[in-house]
C-alpha cells in the first residue's frame, strides 16, 4: 500500500532536561559513568529493558516521570555536572576534523557499545576503543565502516541445548545516526561499480565524543533488492556479498571522505577487509598531485598502517580472480595499470597468475607499516607470511607488533572507577595523567579495595543468573530448572571460567 509513513513518538522533554536529548545523540555517554547514571536514575528497570539504549529508553519513560525529574534539585545538579564535562570535552573540538589533517581508521566492525550492534568480537572492540581513546586525546581521527541492519547473529539454545542463530533487525531510528549532507544540504551518497551494476550507498554519521564514525549503508531506494542487502549482515557467508562489502568499505569509504572534503593524511587499515581503500587512494593521489603510479605507490605506502589480528589462515579473506576482476576493471584508467597487474598486488609471489586475491597480501603491499597485536602474534605473523618475502630471514620479515591495550573507562568496574576518581582525580585515565597519577593507589585502604571487589563479584553473579534464567524462560523450561539457574554460582566461592567464540579464525 502506497502512502504509508512511519512515525516515532518521543515524550516531550521538559526544558530543564533538554541536555538529555543532546547526550543521547553522542556515544560519549557510554564511557562516562556519571552520564550512564543519569539515565539509570530515571528508571533502572526500563534502562535495562531498553538494552541501555538512551534513544529507545526515552520512548519508554512516562511523561510524569520526566516532569518529576525536572523539579528534582539533586537530579538537576547531577545533570548540570555531566553537561559541564561534556561541554569541556566535546564542544570545543567540534571542528577538529578538516581537510587533509585527518587520520582515517577503516574497519569492518566497530564495537563502541552494545546498543550499536555492528560488531562481532575483539577486532571490533579494539576499533571502538580506538575511537574512544582518540576522543579522549582529541585526535583528528575518523572511523569508516558499514551500517549493518541485522549485524552479527544473536545466539540462543534450543530445547536440546544446540546453539541457534537469530538475526533481529536493527531499528535505525533507535540509533544516534545522522545522514551526512553536503554544503548545499543534499544527502551525501557514493557509488562503486560492481558486476551487477552500480552499488549506491548513503553515508551515515555517529558521533563518538568529538570523533565521527562514518558508516555506509546500501539499504536505500536507489538500489535493487539484491544490492540493498549487501550491508544487511556482518561477515556475510556468501563470498560474492562479502567481496562487495569489502569493496564498498575500502573504495566507497574513501570516496565518502572525498565527498565530504576529507583527504586523509594517514590511513589505518584494521585487518585486510579494507585493503581496497589503497587502490582508491592511489587514484586520488595521482589525480590530486599529478604523479605517476610509481610515485603514488610510494606516497600511499609511506602513509598507510596495516594491523593484522588473526593468527590462522582461515581468518584471512581470499577471492577468486574472476570475482574480483569486475570491481577492479573500472580502476584501470585512473591507475594506469591492467586488471591483471592490479590483482597481482594481492597475490603472493610465485602463486601464479590465476591465484586468488588475498586481502591480507593486498594490505601488505599497499602499506609500509605492518603490525600484529602482541609480541607473540608478531612472531607468528612473520612465520605465517614469510612466503610473501621469499628468501628473507624470518626475523627480518617487516611485520612488527604493538601490544593491544583497552580503553580503561569502558572496561573498569563501577566500584573501582569510583575509588580511582576519589584517590587519583576524575581524569586519572587520560594519558597525560597516568604516568605519575597512579602513585595515589597506595593510599587506598585494603578494606575499600576488598569491598569494591566484593560488589563487582556480586554484580557479575547476578548478571550470570539473569542470562541463565532468560533462555530457560524462552524454552518454557520446568520451574525447577529456572529456580536452579536463578541460584547458580556463589559470590563467596572462587570460580574460574572463560568465554570466547569458537570460530575457525580463532585458535582454541
């Protein structure tokens, strides 16, 4: 039926609480405990029910509760404190991204917060932590990824105890996304040429503090159904769809930056998924600086970083040459190279002209700085990919390493964060404060540390019980099973466990 429109109804936010709307549209809140507490204080039960999504949460809160809070002096003082912190950390840096000063961070997934389900595991969590750390440090960095309407699967167990997968649709109107527009107010779109015609994508923006995350979305009217579905799921199983995703991420992502007037000075490829961005960057640099292909290759390599995560071959994408050719052929003219030559950059030496294109090898060839994510992984990666540099001693293979860290405010427990705020100061986690600031840890009483540990452990056990009971309820399990799950684990007993995805790209 034509003429149907979708409306989303929000409560009328009283004027004293207007900042809550601003806060909900920037993921800055998700790593500031005082900001999270602003929402939890409104209604703890509804906050959990909403999946800790402030936009969805705002549609669930009764108008009467908002009116009540608008005259609550304690809540308003809390709100004003968070607003001052937001204004100090975000507002002054709204124009930090401009022109050719930009660092572009390309990743297939970004794990910023669970309310933004466009990530699967550690690679995405690292990417999300990068954005948050860059926001804390006010670096001129932008993230580039894809907007998945179904994301990665949600798993559950059936009555027989077997894992099942579900792909719930993400309501884009419950995400803090903005359509990117150019100076004239027109929506920014990009396109790449594929074997079935043009792949058009809109460009959406999510703010992570002062850092923009740009996400490409093919689910737009300009595309036929099969092309709209390119960005439906993360890590699609169909090789054709997977290749289209990676071409869109790399080539389309860089074209999106160009359409916004951004020409990255540095490009960081988080794993080989985005290696095609090097090809598009070669075209742009040749056109912008009137240099030949050899000179453009030198510029691209010297300004590109490539991080690899996966220590097994199964985790690195390869695509048959006939599949890749239609995506590469349109680049022949701008690169001044044949399709065979371009594809050869992604083929290991001695592999033969018909060998598949390895996204890892392409990423290596189009970058100068390569690193694993731990000292051991760097060693494993040098051994795995020594065939790319035949005849080289293994310890001279140019793959180095960094030791991955985490964005501390995102992962520290509430109880420990409160202790550190009190003894080390509210900005103890910032790089400029960590060198000498941790001396204050020795002043924390043992009893306070133990109490914080006890509270954290109790909350963990409570969460585990909730996660055990929920699937039993879904399966209509006997009451005795539900009751047993609701009393599982004991906060006073030492419990050792682990959690991981058993995927072929991970080592057990």
